[in-house]
C-alpha cells in the first residue's frame, strides 16, 4: 500500500441524527472534488444504485 495515501479522520461511533434507529449501517461517499452535486446527476445516481444492487445480489452488501 502506498504511503502517499491521505490519512483518514477517525469517525464517531454513533450514527448521525438523521440515520433512523432501525438502520444498521449507512455509507458516506467521499468525492475528490468537494462541494459540487456530482452524485445527484441522474447518470451517476443510476450507476451507484446498480453497484449497490450488484453487491446486494452477490451478498457483499445487505441493502434494505
């Protein structure tokens, strides 16, 4: 693994208030370019959802 990778911040162990009590996990997607609506573009959103469906189908993720 490269030592040039940025160090990740430690995340809180409690989910944010907007995550429902019955939810087990949530994900955060970090984009290289900040403060733009990259993930809300329909074409990109479809690809993200397709990836989630793929991983759920292959039992890598367990989406509800």
